[in-house]
C-alpha cells in the first residue's frame, strides 16, 4: 500500500531534497508540502497548502493553527517536520515563535490526526558540548549550548518530544540529527542567512585566500542534503523509532579547508576569531551570530552506526565533495526554484543589506 507523506518546510534546503527523494520512490503514493510561500515548479504529484507556523495569531497571514494542521495531516502515514527559521538572530523571540511554538502545534496536530509516524528534524546543534577527537552515539546528552538560540530551540524540542512519546506511545517518533547540510541549490540562501551580502563570490575560489584560520575546536561534520533526504525517506518506510545521527566523512577542520582552498592553515586564537565575528554581527554587517560560533566550537562529532545498521543508510558524497559542490554554487550564485532558495531576492544584495543582516526574516 502506497504511503501519503506531509512535509512542513517543504521549500527549503532539506525540504526540496526530501520532496525529490519521496517522489522518486514507488512506495510513496502522494506527497503534500506545507510552506509559507508555495513554489511554481515541484515534482509531479506534489500538492500544497500555504501555512505559516509563526503566524498563528496573525489574521493577515495563513496561520498554521493546530486545527488547520490537523486537517492537512488527516489520512497521512507520516509527517516530516522540517520547517525552521534561522533569522532574525537579533530577535530570538521571532525564531522561537516559529521554531518552538510552531513545532508544538505540529506535534499536537499530528497526535490529533493520529498520524502513525512523526519524523522531526533535530540537529547536531541539539547536543551538549562534546569531544572533537571521537564520535558520540545518539545517547549523548541533548541540552544544546544555552547561549545560542538555534541550540536552545533544538534542545527544547527534544524535551518536548520526550513528553510527546510518553503521551502518544502508539505514534512512531523519529528524530534526525544531521550535521551541517549543504548542496549547490542552497548556496545563495545559505550565503544570505549566514554570510550576508558583503561576501564577494570571488573570495571562495581556490587560491583566493592565502590563509585559513585554524581556530581551536573548529572541527565539524558536513553532509549533502540529498543524502540526508534519503535517510528521511527510509525512516518513512521502515518501522524505526528514536534518534539517528547523520554525517559524512571526513570531519572538516582547518587542514581540510586549507587543502580545498590551496591555502595555509594558521593557528588563530578563539577570542580573536569570535571578537571579529561579534563586531560584525553587532554592527549589523554579518547575519551569523557569535553565539552560534561558540556552539559550533563545542558540538561533538557524531557516530552514525545506528543509521547504517537500522536504516541501511550510507552517504553517497564525502564531506569534501559536499563542500566543493557548495563552494562552486557560491561562486556561481546558484539557487533553486523555490522562494527560500531563489538565487536572487528583490533588490539584490542591496535589498539584503536593508532587510536582513540578522535583523528581520
């Protein structure tokens, strides 16, 4: 029997890849996307509902109330919850409204509609500080880094899901905890979200940078978004529960980046790197916050054994290939066919500078 799947945040970096992965699987009968803005071109057979998880009390928008969501979820075999707001970093109450309160409505609606499976996009950012010299399993504590809004929100939802599973034991709850996710189509969006309009495209080509800062603790994992999408697809089809780490090898540090850029890794004090980032963020010149930088330096490396054994999942792209593809997309200004992934927003980079920079969505 073919399955019906509903995806929140279906137009973003992960959502577009999950849509493609599900549409290509003959066991998936239909896919329904939920987004703030419905795109023009999507995989054949995909239907849409326009809802805003952060606008439950705004009559001028399409609010994603529990009732509205439950109506869309009715008859679904699985709900994949991907919707997430990264900006504005200077107004965490705005991201909390979408990311936490909106997620609570998604969980409640999935329970009310008696959806058999709820698959939630958690993150490596949910983990408490951990080691950089060895990977940790899914049992590592998920209390996040309290000073970073992104980590606070991801960790808070982990606790909410703990309670949700007790209240709804008949529902299969899966928590995906991926590493940093990249693909060519997400290059323009991620440049806008994290680097801002002042980053020159030419700066990310090989040999353009003479040195790469080697900051203590700056060792992370990366994953191609399409590989993450396959894990979500497998979680729909297999009777699995619980958390799954998702990452590709090798871990990325200054040495790896230096080799990619044809540059030299130079040891850089953590305080110096953070100070420069904090100054740019405080002056509204950079959208990425220094609080998230602090969290990145403390995030553990993840062991993906459980995903390999229970989902039979293996990434097709190495972390180096992922970053090479993404950097190529940055140089080309690549984007996708949905509003979040658009290669250019109204007003171009000047428009970004007046409406973004960590201040407004």
